[in-house]
């Protein structure tokens, strides 16, 4: 891997996860910053930014399992800390040890003679990597409404491409209170602001387009984009998102 060579990590020992549990609720106060300039192998802001740029490309294109770790490392690219640099290098070590993993894709260009259409696809779940970021504090039912919007957008796109879709689309939620809101039950006076945001989800649920369902947290493949995971769960979820 060119990135390993570029940052002098060809012989580095691999790790089993891209991010460690110490990043659960880590403190950012009094963190030591990377120097703006240096010589030799001294880590600098420029080197960090170069490494993060490469990792962002890898996470976006072929390795969704590092998306959350890269997000954590890239929050302060203008003033990165030593901890950020160590995390970025840890991600590289993880990639070094999992080079055999691949995101399966395929296509058949102009295979359909009628209209010279082509087919393509990838093996896995249609999870949105762009959501591996920070949105501030967000309620579970509000998050579900955001995903509901994306589902409806995908539905419209597939309709324009004349791709038949089986309805209703399942909207899987791991919070029972949020599920009740999405199923159209009356909102409490303390949740009126949330109720306004999810009215359209309730509308499409009643129309039979969306179907909110309870889904245990242990079965949520999207957790790979949002949480620090232990080895067994990481291995399970990266398979679910298409990495084999």
C-alpha cells in the first residue's frame, strides 16, 4: 500500500480495530497539538492533513468500516493533536492487516441490447457513508425522519430509472419511543418540535410507503458508522455492509 510506504509504516504491526475504546467519550482539553513545521520523521500538521486526505478517500470509496474512525481523526485538521495523529496511524495499521478485504462490485456495460442499457451494483447494504459525521445532539426519532427523507429520495430516483420497488420500505428503528412517534401516536407537549419534523414520515407510513419497525441495536449495521466497536461486532458489521 502506497500510503504505508509514504508514512514509513510498511513494517508496522497491524491492529484488529481502526479505533480503540479509549475514544469513547475522550476528553479534548489540554491536548498536545502537532507542530506546524518539523524535519525528518517529525509529525506535522501538513503530514497529518495529507494522511487524513488519503484515509478519507479510502473510507469513501472502498472501506466503509473505517468511516467512523476517520471522522474522529479528521475533526480538527486545522489544529490536530498528537492523539489525532496516533489515531490516523492506527487506522493505517488496521488497513495494513485487513488488505484482503474488498467491497464487491460488478457491472455489465450495455449488456441489454434494447436501448444499450447497462447494469451495475455492489454487494452490501445501501448505507450512507456521509452520515458518519457529527450533527450535534439529535433525537432518535429525528434521526429516523432524516433517514426517511433519504429513503423517499432513493425511491424517487429508482422510479425515474424505471426500477421496480417493493413497498413498503422498512424504516428500522432501535428506539421504542421513537417508533411510537413514527407510527403516528400523539406527541406530548414536550415533543411538539420533534412531532413537526416527523409528520411527513407519519404521512407516508399511513400511505403504505414506509413501514417503521423495531430493530434491536445488535442487528443495526449502521453502527459501524457511529460507534467504537469491539472486534467481534466489527467483524460482523463489516460483513453486513459488504466487506468480505
